[in-house]
């Protein structure tokens, strides 16, 4: 049974009928003899169990796929259970987590290990002395870092909006949620799967893996242990593993069989593990046919910045597409580019509306331009917008 497919709709439809009194037309005598229909909850759990046993792999997901970037970060503070829940409620096909470690080795969900911008740590006098400056992947950063906190200490903090000047409405939810562990997310995904009658797909990134390994806090091994514990380590597991460092994906490929994606930043940049290993290749080399062939040896996809597919000119408008989609598909790789957002400040120039950089522009026009390139999925802060735009490009729908 494929996620989003006919079988899934049939099972869920049966659950709805059962819950809504679909047996009402049966005579009283027949009803007394017939077994009671399953409740909606029972039907959903049975559908979930069937999806776990027989559900397809990533190739059976809808195309183009809509990935909730850090959850529903256009509407809630990112990497909170509230953000993940809303992304799922809005219909995201996959929900993303970024992982960093605590001092005592727990994996928690934060976009960065510096947490001054995403938690209320600055308001805690007991942690004032932990503010420091570190070099992370060659960049000096001042703030508070997850690797200097135990999980118990981190759990005393509350999450807040990362870019309040852009997303002022999100600040309404500051303090509503704490920093979730990845294990909490796995449990949440299992609960939601049983409630909805289908597996919940995740897109999980290892952040700064070389940096953390140098501190004795390697990410891949504890991540693999959690995936095995929760049955998400197989080839058809309902999650993608991703990293900007190819060596992290190579390491994970030796630990679990779940599908893997190499993230690719701007063309002239070099992954930090390449910097440390004195590997001269840049992203420009990795997006060439030979580089893609190398990636295909240990990964199933790439997650390029959208500029590698549709570059922007000096005025910020989209220019002619590159051959990356065609070249990656020729190597059997799926493409999950990042990141589509609704606000003018993030949109290509021709899709901006008015002069307020924080106002919504023509996001549907931008999504259409992206999907026309033949990408397999996209990260977006606004899953509802992305899904509505994607409908026209999914099989069976007119364009």
C-alpha cells in the first residue's frame, strides 16, 4: 500500500464510514447477528499496522513531495512539537527535523547548536556564564550551545520564534513548547501514525557532524540506535536521512538502510568535512555528472539549494535552469531542493508583491516555476501553500 495511494484512501474511507454510521441501513435483526464494526480509532490502528507491514518506500510517495521545513515554521516557532504537529495537520507529506547533541549525548531538535535565537536561555540567570564564543565549521559564533547543556538543563528552556521581525505573528507562540528530543519526535510520529492510519514520514538532518565528532559527540551512532529501536532503519523506513556533509551520509549508510540525501549549498562552497579532509572538490564539482555518480554510490537523493536548479540573476529574478534535475535523475537520484517560503523577502524578484518585505508575495507563481523543473519534492515553511500548488503537478491532475 502506497502512502497517498488508492489503498490508503480506501482504508481511511472505511474508517470514516464506520465512524459516521455507515451501517445504519442494516435491519435490527441483521445488526444483532453481525459483529460490531470497528471504531474509527481501531480502524486507523489496523490501517497503520498494515502500512507498517506493507507500506511502500520513498519511491511510492506523492510527487512532487511537500516537506514541512522544520515543521510549519511559517506559522509556529521552528523545531517544536507544535510546529511538527501543524505541518502534519496542514497535510505535509514529510516533516523535517535537524539534530544536535546535548552535553550528555541526547539528540535534540534545533536548526543550530547555538540556541540564543530560538530559546529563552538569555532570560535564565543560572546560565548567563555559559554564554561563549566558539568556532563552528570555521565561523565564530557567540551565544549558548546545546553541547554545553545536559538534557535536563535544556528542558528548563522554552522555544521562541527565530526571526520575529519577519514572522511577528509567530511570537504569539513563544514559550508554548520546549526543545524536543528526537526520541520524543519518534514517539509522536508513531502516535500520529496510529491515529491517522498511516506512517508519518520524517526528514532528519545531522547538523555539523564533523564538529560534533571532534567533541566526542558523534551524531550518527546514537541516531542509528534510535532508528533501530523505533523500526525506522530499513530500506523502506518512513524517513530520509540528510546532511550537508557527505561523509556523515556515508557513515549512516553503513549503519542503517533508510534512504539518504546529500544536501548541497551554494555552488562555490565546500562541505566542512571536505575542508577538514583537504578534499578540493566544491559543490560545483558535486553537481556535475561525475559528482552525482559518486553521490549515487551511497545516497538515494540530493537536497540542493534551489539556486542550483534555477539560478537568480543580479536583479534577483530567476534565470535559465541548469541541467541538474536531468543529470541527477539520470543517476537515479531524487531531488528535494530547499526552501520555498511565502514572504517577499525570500521570493524571486518577479514574484514579490508590494514593498513590504514581510508581506506575502506570489508564492503560487514561484512554486509553479519550481515544480515545472521536474523536482521530486521541496522543503517549504508553508506546507498548505506548497500542497495546493503541488496538486496541479501530481499524476491525474491537469496542469
